[in-house]
C-alpha cells in the first residue's frame, strides 16, 4: 500500500530533485524511497540489499573525508 508523505525542503533543492528524477525517468517519491532502502530502512524480502551494496556499507567509516577530498578525486579522475 502506498501512502502520501509530505516533505518540506528548500525550494532550490526541490527543483534540483525534480530535475534529477526527470533525467532518470523516475519520480521524486521513488528516488526518496530507494534512498531510504539503501539506508536499510524498512528492509523486507521485497527489497533486499544486494551483496555489493552490503559490502560497501561502512567502507568509509572512520575516514575523515569531506567535499574537498571528493572534488580533488574528480579532478584527478577527469582532468
């Protein structure tokens, strides 16, 4: 059964989320639902976590990484 949920977010984030969903051919609701599933919320046999996803969970725990680290990684990868 699907039930309506209202989320309150910044207008610019909502616009970005809608564009992101549109580019992927999904609804914002579906993307939010899939995100919660990746967190392990409401896990059931209907939506099992794949072995690859399980193996990645907690892989960066204890590492002090931030947005700048990720930016540097992308620069090295694509430049």
